[in-house]
């Protein structure tokens, strides 16, 4: 850690130590007789990458006087127009800037507890001068640190996390402390790699401003959702704001969800994770040291470090804390169709019938808000959508399903007694109030609205009763919850915003002015998802299907997510992959983007390529505003290409379903970044134009217009073309692949067994089909794979032992399938055919359970 030793040198630099400390202890910099400023000499010695912003306020044009009033170094960079945000800060901390002092540290049954004291006021109001620090050795690979105000209870995020009573027996980390200025240093014991070093910048802990900085062991950092960016974040002065917001996906702004978790790669291929359990508005500032600064305007400092040591283990350890994703109902993994602007239920019915007539698989039909009566929740338009109940019954007769949208805003403008959701909500007092105690009135699609308070258990019951009443009219199967950041067309409320400390914090992250639910705003989507998931369990007695726009850590237990209101552009096609990768490491694997784009008009070529990529989204939905872009709307050639892509997805359902099982029980990713499987190949660390399903199936989509080829990176090893079995030996290189309009490139990694099935028009019909196993042999003839199988919809089948689990192995020219967990469901599984890729010589015979079987051997070494 050269950077770390550099700081140590600065701190021990005799002349600076003396002058700097004296100057700071006198609360101002020394000055010449004429009043000009004199900075401590080492200010200029601090490399630009290591300058931590002392004036992070947005929009401030920082002057030398403003900076020195905070006792900070000031060096203006001539080529920059302004300081900070996305450039080197002009105003930055001295290395010995006053912070807290660690005055005591004692051992406890689960770690240590320390007392921190601040002897010098900061430039933010309401400093908390005495803090308690708990260091909790929760697991051998998990450390938790909580820094709180011992005198006054502060807001803490109300999600369930493990409560540990006993110290981990063999922690893989060591924790060191710097007494003054206070610093916390966490190292990986095995390698000595520094995972956390907070001594590099001062700790702030005021009522409405908390700040903590740390070193990063490398520039390879991922997570920190929800933003539109590359999968690998840029550490070149990049500030990521977190505050749930309704804004179409764009770069450099905060989007629908908040996920203060990052995954960091270390220099030796090891990895660790960091989770800041805080739901207040925050900025996360990355800089090229590399280092990271957390700035929050409320709550406490409560954070976890996960030591992996590989990325997959880091994600599993994170999900041990926030909760592993739910096992989806089987039809959630089918093909979904939606449009905002069908205008009538008969139009929808025609689209569904066209899909059936062309033999294009479809499991789920959706509705956006146009099905509602004047955009009112829990209603449907009985004129234009009069046949909706019959349409839903017809879907069910064809083993298909129906999902409709709900927004949280409940109209308050209907005649008294005419709209049960509002009347009953007022009676029960379940709406969010303003600072005067009156129901806060905003504006959304139906006009003036009240917002349910989903942090109130009474609201969950009211929500359930509304869903149940509507289900009796329209027997929907799942719910799409939108606008739940929550979105409000007013700034604040009908009456604007009050003038108080919550509305005017001393530091405002890049969010605009904030609303009155200061602490829990970004939890709204999570709390609504919990209420919806719980209601659906009771109504359907099956696994709930919920898709939510706003998300927060632990969301995967209750819902999936889609990437929001994208556009029909090639750029949006490409950026969906990093979005999908990021949400898989955030524990929400049921993720996808609107196929062919939501806003604007798609082209035929774009929609074909997007359908090919979308066939590999875990959540695969074609959705658009107004325009027709169903597969049936295009030319015969395009329609056929889309149909083939969707059939390919349906054929892979047994594999995809098994991947979701592993996500549910072990916290694995479904869509996997290449770096997770090729830790020593740094070329994979930035790849987000390709991805894996699980560990073995490599997807290389076309992401640009007018291309009949695509360049893909193949990590070192043996790969097979999924469609043909042709082998490809890579030294770790980019390879040019043919990609005609009707093909998406798929490759199998050596050593895997993938269960597939004959596809059909719905997954219910497909899942009764016999299996076709595809085996990709390693150089030494080995392979393994597995299959999880249950009835696809019963709640908690794994937990109740109502499932079958089969493990496949190949060695010494023999394939074995072993039933590791038996169940009635296994009796419905038959294997019809097996393909072996990479059989070097043609065998004389093949036997199945000792009986000779017919086989063919192709000259590309495929049986």
C-alpha cells in the first residue's frame, strides 16, 4: 500500500506536524502581516488523487476565503471551472485535520466497544461530540461496525438483519485503531490487504451530516445502485447520489432505487464487499487514489465488511444479512407482453390471439394504467375494458397469466362514499401526513392524491383488502408496482414544503430539495413490495409475483425489478447489460429492461436484436408506450427471428429455474459477470457487453446497428458453440463471431451439463416435455451440472422438502445422474436425448443403463 505509507510520511513530516497542528489548534491558518493567507507547506505535497473535498456543497463556487474559513487547504486548478463534483477539489483537508479521538476501547462478548470524543467543532451545525463505536466480529468473513449517539436514539433502517450473540471464532480480518485523529483500519489477515482505512480523511458526525472516507485496494469497484453507468464504476472524481427518484434512466443522476453496497476487487483476485446500512439521502464520492467517501444527511454509521474471499462468496455473505431472493413462480420466467396504450381489452385479446396463431411463446399479458377508470387504483374501465375479466379467464384457460399495474397515489377527489380505497384509508388513518398532521396531498395520474404509509402495519391490511376486492372482479396473477419512489408531480405537496431543518439540511446531496419523510423516503418501494407480496400470498396461496420500480436492500425477498422507462435506442439496449449485472450482485436477480424500448419508436432490426438479448434477461418483458412492437407487428423474417429467440429461452427453462433455486438458497447470481468466474484474468473485470447464465453459458449479443458479426472476449480455455457443438480454444482473447440477423451467439464453457427441454407455447406445457441434456466436456473428459424441479408454484417447496434435485456428472466416458433429493415431481422427468460436445474419438457403442442405444457422431466431435 504505497499510498498508505505516503500518508504516514506526511503525518510524520516534522515541520508539517508542528506547523500544521499549531495552526489548526488556533482555529485558523497563520497569516502574513498584511492579512494574506499562509497555508501549511504540505498542502502542495498532497497528490491531486488524494485530495478529499472539504467543500462538497453542490453549486458552491469555492473561494480561498471560504475554504480557509474551514481550515482547509486551497489550490485552484486553472483548467477546471469549478471545484469538486467531477474534478479535483480546490478545497481539501490537511492530513491532520481535527476529527474524533478514540478515548477508550474495551473487549465485549462479540468484539469491542469504544468511545469517541470530538474536541473541536466542525463547520456543520449540531455536532455530536461523544460517540459510541461497536465493532462486532459477527462471522469469520463478516465484520459489522456501528457508530451511534449514546445520549440520544437516532433513526436506524428498519430492515431485519442477523443478531449475533457470540464472537466469530476465527475471523479472517484484523481490526486496528488510530487514536487521534481517529481512524479504523481493517485488513485481510491472510494477505495484509487493507480493506478499510478511514484515517485518510476526517470523520464527521453531526445531526444532519455524516461523513466517512476510506481507501480502496484497487480501482475495480461495482454495485452502488441505482445508476445508469458501466458495470465497473469510474473512480475518476465520480459522485454517485442515492435518493429514490422518478427519472428516466440517464447517466450521472440518481434513479429509482438505493443500494449502498459495493463489491471491490483486490490486486490478487480476492474480493470484499461493503454495505452501509443507511436510507437517508447520500452521496458516494469516488476518487482516483483510489478512495471513496460516504456523505449522509441522517441516521447512523452502520456498516458491514464481507471478506469473500471470491466475489460470489461476497454476494452470498451480503445476502445473508439483507435476505436472499425469493424463488419465483415458474411463469415469471416466461415471456411477458405489455403496452401503455392498448386502449381496449379487445385489442389486447387480439394481440394475445395473434401470438398464439403464430406459435410465439407467451406466458403473461400485462396492462399499464390505461385499463383503469380515470387512472384510479383498484378499478377498471367498464366501457373500453369491459371484456377484461373474460380476457383474464381466457388467459387462464390457455395456461397464461395476467399482471396489472398499481401506483401508490390514491385519489382524494372522488365523491364521498364513491371510492372505497380513499374513504376506507381515511377512516383507518393510513395515509402519510404533512408536518402539520394533515393528510399530505400530492398529484399523480388520477389528479390530487394521498399516499399510503406502508411503514404502518394497518396499511398492509388495507392494501390487502383492496387487492382482494379487485381480485374478485379481475382475477389477476401478479402485480406491477410503479411510481413508488414515491413519484409526485408536485414539489412537496399541494401546499408546497414547510420551512424547517428537514427541508433545508446544511448539506444537500445531488437530489433537489427533499420531502418530509426525510429518513424513510428511499424505503417506500421496499415497504410497498412487502405489503403487496404478503397480500398476494393470502389471495393466491401461490408464490407471489411482484415487479417494483423502486428498490432497496432486501428487495429480492419480495419482488423483482425492471430498469425503468428506457428508450428505443441502441444505447439503451447496451446499457441494460450493466444494469442487469449490477442488480444480480445486489440480490435482485429477477431483473430485465423493457425489450425494444419503452419510449419512442423501435426499428425492426433493433427489436430483433433486443428480443435476442431479452431472451436472456431473467425477467423478459416487451413493453412500450403507445407503439405496437409485439413480435407479431413485424415482417415474417423478423417475426421468425424473435420467435426462435423466445423458443430458445423456453428450451433453457430447466437450467434457468435451477439457477434461481441456487440464488434463493445460496445467494448465487443468475446472470453472472465474467470476472466472477475468471478471477485471475483482469481483462474480464470491465466486461459488460457479455455475461454468463450461472457459471457456464456465455451470451454475446449484437449491440450495434447494421452488424452481422460481433466481437466477444473468451477467457482462456475450451468453449463450445451452444447451437452446433463446434469447439473453440481461447488463449484469453477477443474473437470475431458471425451474427446473422436470426442468431444470438451462445457458448458453453467446458465441463458443464445443461438441462434443456422441448419448448412450447407456455412454460406450463413446456415443463412437461422430456429433457435434452447438453454436455460440454473438459479437455480431460469431465463435466457436471444439476437440475432443481418442483411444481413451479407452491410456496416454500425447498423449505418443505417438496422438490427433486438431480446431479449430473461425467467422467471416464460415463455419465451418471444421481437423485440427491427425491420427490414425486422427479417421476415426471424423463431424458429423451443427450448431446456430448468434445468427444475426441468416435466410440464403438453407447449404452444407457446397460442397454445399447442408437447414436450419431459428427466430425466436429459431437455425439
